[in-house]
């Protein structure tokens, strides 16, 4: 199941079950659902929780989104050191096409 806006609640529940079992992609997508309020009430704290779980498994999109949350202060205090660490980890260990490389270069200047 791929991500799409306006998920019915039952699709979110199926995705949540996969996330609870530890699937990194599902954890990221559940975080995105909470972040956008898609199929569930918008909740930035829950979004960050799921992004972190996925990022701990080094899921690239989760690492990048977590870095953006720190960058823009979405649900967390701005933390440049954390931003640089997350973006660098994403760039060094995964495909650079996630947009994090440009974010890292911008933050270093």
C-alpha cells in the first residue's frame, strides 16, 4: 500500500498494524498520516514519534523528514547540531536523491 492523501480510517488502521510490527516504511507512512492529518487527526507529536522509530531503522525518508522537523521547529525545538547529524547520516548512508544533500550543504554555509 502506497501513501495517498485522504486515507479512509480502516486503511490507516492496517498501516498502523504494520508499523507496530516494526516495518520501517509503514512507520514513516504512519508518521506522515499524523503529520498531515490523513486518515487520523493531525498530531505532530505522534508524527515525530513514528518518524523517529522509522529513522532508527535508517529509513531515508524518515531521516530526511525528521531533519526537516528539527530544521523548521515542527514539534521540536530548533537544533542545528541535530539537523546536521540527521542530514549527514542520510546523505552518507543512502541515496542522495532525497533532497537532504542540498539541505546539508545549505546548513553548512
